[in-house]
C-alpha cells in the first residue's frame, strides 16, 4: 500500500512538472486564481468594512476639531484686524497732526484726550498735560486741519479744554478770501458753528474758509476754523446768518496739539 501511494504521488509530481507550462492549463489556472481572490475578498471584507467605518468617524472627528479650531482662530483674527484698523487710522490721524505741526511757525506739544464731558451741549475735554508740562490758560488747541478750541483750566498734570462748538464759546474770525470779519459761535452741535449779524450785502460765499482774525487776543491770527456751508437771509432783514462746518472733525481722534508759547486772553478763557 505504501509503495502504491508513493508511486501515485510521484506520477502526480511528474505530471505537474511536465504540464505546468502547457497552455491548455492556463484557463484552469485563471479560474482557480479568480475563485481564490473572491474567497480572500469575502473573508477580508468584514475587517475592511470595520476599518473603513473607523477611519470615517476618526476623520470626521478630526475635521470637526480642526473646523472648531479654525473658527476660533478666525474670530481672534477678526478682532485683531479690527483693532489693527483702528490703530492704523489713529496713527494716520496722528501723523497728519504732526505733519501739520511742521507747517506752524511755532513749536507744539501733543496731548492725549482722557475723557469728554457727558453733557451733549458742552464740549469739554480732559487732557493728560498740565502746568508742569508747560500748559497755559487760554492756550489754543489745534488739530491737523485747524483750530479745535482752547484751554480753560490747568492743573499740575491735567488740563481742561473747551471746543469751539461748545454753546458758550465764540471765536473772532475773518473770511480768508475777502477779509470780512465776524464772530463764529458754538451751537452745541459738534459739526456746526454760526456767524451772526453779517450784513446781507457782505462778500461771503458758500465754500469760503474762516480763519482766526487775532482780534481780542483770544487766538493768534491765521488758524483755519471752519468752512461756510450755508448763508441764510430772512426776507426784509439787513443781516444774514452764516452756518459753517469746523475744519477739524471734532468727534474723531484721541490727540490734540497745544501751541507752545501762545496763551490767549486769560480773562476771556476764564469767562468761558
């Protein structure tokens, strides 16, 4: 029995060696390979499915965490961008102010606005400079484009200034083009000055620039004050009412300039 089994195995091996490269068996080998592949895929499919599901949830979790992180970063960056825009705008105004200072014939000192009065009709500023910094009563307050107001109270380290649009303030002015004089009074509105008692026949036009006249010793002459925006004349009246807009945007910025070596009429400033 043993020699017969050995003979059979020998014959099988001989047949395999002899006919393994014969084309006649290619189809059988291909079919066998397909069957083995199908069986392997069927056996491996549950494990692959589990791996795919795990990868899906893992990827989904990672994407959610990444999306949350990006949203937080975007929120922070938006805040930083807004802050940067505000800083750039403030720096631009500060640079304009310093450039304007270079055009003045006297030195200036820059002061920061600490606070503004809460009364809507009173336009009072608290500044971070005082007498030990050289601030004087009646000293003009300037912006990059022109006059803002003047100092009305001085402490050792702080001072108070009044803006020219305050309802109690007035500035002697003249029309830059024609030299016509007038008194620009505050209206309590941050963007309005009024010049009363101008003769209806006076040479003044919309668009004219008003500058300080220097009369009364309140301000040195030549500081830009406002631009004429309207001229109203009542029927039968000999006088016109001139409305003007300050050259400086008084509700913008955090800094003002003080003209050094210049102090207005102290009695006038105290009266204000």
